[in-house]
């Protein structure tokens, strides 16, 4: 802009402005110039202040940046470590959870076993208590029975139920000596009617007892002949047992007239085979005492 007006103005009478003059309108009054300069100065100062401040801020920012940079690596490291810690903690937590689970399961099983044991123990205890109570009762019963038996023996009574009236007791049996006479079959039937049978003699002791009670009479006993082809083969007791003990009279059994299948006891106690249909004899019944 090489205009003539600007050139003209440069040549005018205010050289103090130097080369800045061209930026100012040439017709401005001196006072205004001063004011403008002051304003410009003020602006400069402001600018400088701002710049200085800005630079300071920038410096601080840089410093902060540096600090951040330095700290960032530390923080990154810290964050890394923290992450590792968290991972480890998670791993530990997981392991711990597994452990806790295992222990919980073990504890559960142990608890169940304990409950089972407790139940078994209680059951056993109950059974033992019952067994003890029963044993105690048995002991008491045995004691009572023993005292009763001892008392019965002392008073001369047996601990078994007594024999019926008009029956004689001997070594656990009751004996009935009839006052009537009958054939062998009828005699056996008479005994059966009172839950007895014709007497079976097993020993000399028993025979002696019977002998002492014949009162001069003859009695049918529970012994009969067994035959084979008409001949006497042997003798058998009414309960089917074989003859072991015997107390035959002299010359007996003779099977007189080959017709003597039944055995009777003479008043001496000795035995004689006789005709079963004979009505000459009484009978002796025997039954075991109820003990
Ligand atoms: C005799 C004797 C016995 C026989 C009877 C039969 C008196 O005794 O021979 O053996 O059984 O007679 O009545
Ligand atoms: Ca005879």
C-alpha cells in the first residue's frame, strides 16, 4: 500500500514516533497518542503477565506431567501388583472355597456318622436297659422260685403240683392202686380216663415202692407180650419202650395155656404173665406229676 497519503504523513512533523508512526492515523491529537500508548503499554504488561503466568502454568503443567509420568509408572506397577494380588486373592478365595466345601462335606459326613452312632448307641442302650430289666426280673423270679422250692422241701411238699386225692406220689409220679378188679384192657381204659396209664416199672426203687403198697392184692401192670408165629418173642411196655428192668416171679413168664399176654404184679410185687381176660386182678395207674 504505497499510497501517497501515508508517504505524505511520514514526512510530517512528528518524527518521534519513528517507524511506528505509519500505524497511527496522522491526524490523531498528541493526548490521544499518549493515551493509546498507555493503553498499549498496559496491554503489553497484561500480555507479559499472562505469558509469564502462562509459562509458569505451563512449567507447572510440565512438572505435573513429569510427576504424572513418574507416578504413572509407579501407579501402573502398583496397579499391576494390585491386579496380581487380586488374582492371587481370587485364587486363594477359590481354593479356600474348595477347602471350605471339602471340610463342609467332611463335617456333614462326620455329623451324619455321629448321628448314626448316637442312634445306634441309644438303641443299644435301650436294648441293654431292657435286657437288664428282664435279667433283673428273671433273677427275682428265680429267687422267688428257689425260696418257694426250698420252703416246699422244708415243709415236706414237692414244688410240683400235688397228686390227686387217693393217689400216691413217688419220684415225680402219681400212682393209683384200684380197689376194684377188671380185665387188662378195661384197666388200661380206666387209667386213660384220668390222664394216666397202667404202671410202667423202670427200677428196683420204683418196684420197691409199689411192693410196699400192694396190700395183699394182685394188680395189672402196663406190660404185654409180643408174639411171632404164635410164640412169645418178648415183652413191651404200654408206652412202646422195651423191657430193661424186670421183676418176674420164679418160673415166670410161663405163658400158661399159651394164652398169657398180659402181666400182673403179685401181692409180693413179683410179676406173673396172665390171661388178659382174667377178672382176678386190680390195676395200678401211673401219671407224671405236673411240675
Ligand atoms: C399159676 C401159674 C401162673 C399162671 C396162673 C394162671 C397161680 O399161678 O401157672 O404162671 O399165670 O396160674 O392162673
Ligand atoms: Ca403166668
